[in-house]
């Protein structure tokens, strides 16, 4: 099975993707991953969806709202950040924006004068550090190889730092089996009590919402798309009944059901 994920080789996304595919290819945007799966070029895509420190990955949410794919599995992996460089004297720290944010307290405390630069991935930052002795990187300690020093390990601001990835498949592979379901709801209306009305079908059936997030629809200011994760499978009668009500509420817009799936924990 061939999977597409964020590259280059050595990213946390790559580590997650190896849990579901023997062959992994790389791009540098989540949108390209979703497009590759939606277009049938790849069997699977692996994208980060949420970090325990920095929250949701908005590019992933927006890409999933724009294209038809299925979510067939959730991967949760611990994130271990290390500071990597050719030597202890450097001027710039390069890494993915989320990694920089997850280590903000450490960097402010230990390297207050160092500049930071956001790059496409942690692995891309490591490449920059290999090319330039004035640049350090934040990445997994195993990425140091023979040419970089591990100056410090576990520099993330919280030891419980972990990231959720979702495994994407073509829409035809959407499953009703699993303990968790993801939905995207675009009501295309706005009135007092709308959000409460969307929550009630789940609450009345004792369905727990594990995530609720809004993103701008792009249609007009103040217009939103809602991303919802529920603790329930599409095979359950209560979930089917709740969805029927949600579709009625969003009859002027749309409801995208990404599918039901289970969670697997993967070592980083």
C-alpha cells in the first residue's frame, strides 16, 4: 500500500505513516496530500489534525472541508523534540511552525537572542541545519544522524505533547464501523441558537462530542464550517438518528461524513 504524507523523510508525519503503509511518498502541503487521495493517485494519506499543546492544524481542517475523502483510522503519537545543530554556536532556529510553538518556553528561556524561522516541516529544518552551521533545528533526536549534535532532548513545553494524525482513503472506502466518527457541517444559515440546535441531537442521545471547532467558510464574513468528532460509530442507530436531524438543520448547506474509525497509538 502506498501512502502520501508530509516530507521530507524523517518528519513526525513520516513516522506515523509507516504504521499504515510499506511505501511512503512525500509532499510539503496537507492540501496536496488530500488531493492525492481524493484523486485516486494514492491509497492512503496521513495528515496531522491536532496537537495537544497547539490545538488543531487549520490547513488540515480546511483541506478536508474542500475535498471528498474518508477517514479510516486515527493515529496518536508522542512528540519528542530535540535541538539539533552542527555545534552549540548558532544564530537561527528553523522548524515547522507547530514545533516552534510547542517549544516556545524553552527557546525563550535558553536562546532568547536566537531568531526563528518557520519551514515546511521539522525534517526540512534539519536539512537547513545540515547545510548551514549557523542554523539549529527542532526535530526528533533520531534525525541528527552523524553530522548533527543533539544539544538538548525533550525540549517541548509539556512532557505530554502528542499529535493526532488521521489516515485518509478514497471516499468509497468510508466505513460505518469504529468507535469514533468525524463530520463536517456547513449550515449556510445564521440565527440565535443555531449552535445549540446542532448540539442537541447528540446530547439527547448521550453521544459525547470529543471535538467541536469552527472554521471560516470563505463564503462571507462571519460564516462558518463546523468540524465535529463524536464518540460513536455510524453503525449505531443513535448516530444515524442524530445525523438525520443534523442534515435537516443544514438543509441549506451540506453535511460531509468522513466516516467511522478506531484509534491506534504509535510510538514516535
